[in-house]
C-alpha cells in the first residue's frame, strides 16, 4: 500500500512540475550563392555571410550551419552549387545532417550591384519544397521564403528599409502592440504585487526601454530590456515578469499577421 501511494505521489509530482517541451531549432544548411548566367563572376562571400547571419538573427527556430563548418568539410575550397541542382543540394544536406537546405542565386547587370535574389528551400524531413522566390534584396527574399518564421523590425530587418526596398507605403506595415494598452505592464505589476516593495514605499517610478519579439499569434517569444531606470531597485525583474505575461496584438505586413519586434519605452508608477 505504501509503495502504491509513493508511486501515485511521484506521478502527481511529475505531472505538476514537468516543463513543457521546448521547440528544437532546425539545422539549416545555406549553400554558397550561385551567380546567374547573365552576371559576371564576383565575390559571393558577402551575400553568403549575410544570409547566414540573417537566418540566425531574424528567422525563428533556426540554427544555420556556419561557413567555417562548411568549408572544413570542403577542405577549404568554396563549393559552387548550381541553383537548380536539387540532387546535389540534398546530398550536401545529408552529409551535414541538416534539417533544411537553402539555395541562393543572385543576379546583377554585368559587375554592378545585386538586382535580384532568388531562393528556394528544401525540408529534408517532410520533402516539402518552397520557392523559388525572387526579390530585389536578400532580406525580402528571406521574408517571402520564411513567411511563418521571419521576424520584422530586428536590427537586421528594419521595417523602414524593407518598405523602401519593396516599394510599399508606410501603411503596409503596422507594428505589434500591447493588447491592453501601454499601461498593461503597470497594471500587471500592481495586480500581481510584483512592484518592487522598496521602490513602492519610496514612491519611485520605473522606466524601461524594451524589445519584445511578438509572434504572429500574439505570443512573446523573446524579451530584452535595453535600459531600466532606476537601477538596483528590482525594477528589471518586475518589468521582465510582466512583459512575458501581458497580452499582445501581432504586427501586420500587407494585411497578414507576422512576427515582429515591439520597441517601446514603458513605465510603472507606485500609484495603481
């Protein structure tokens, strides 16, 4: 009987305190960009480096394979992959144990600047093929190819530049926002009694410059506190707790909900 009760206790403890499963990032192989036949050969290193960085910084649940790891397997030689050579791309994906393979091709007039970027994506697990897509810039190409996971308004994907590159008006983008207004964080701190006690007694006001990555479903997936004042009053913990808990409205790009970074200065005051 005691053993049976112990088993029930352990099962109850596991159900109560077990953590939800954490999404695993896709291992993404971004192969060196190829040149369109009408373009003159040039240095593709910048575009390759930029694409890897862009996936790392602005595509959710992505773990791009570094150029160094790729070059090590290729014994230091830069591999040239034809944009339409799917079989070769998939073979390299298997060698690198990748989940996804991305192919790029860029075009220019002669040896001039890039005029278009084409991309396609192969999921080695599901066999799904996305693309090819063609856009005037790499950032727009990635945004089109990775619609569900691309994050607008990061340091690498400023919305003003994306709108300019796409030839769209400012009204084509609406940023994410607090679902219950700018006072949501303030209200949450008082409702949950998480306002720093010492600061509350002294009547101190807390201010924070924040960056919250809000998913297309209106859920926070990353919270960054850029600057919190005053310091040493536990305001940082209070702000972070509230930012993870409050409701958000997602951003929209040409009418469609998207992932985006909310950049805002917020405050909480001692008066509820």
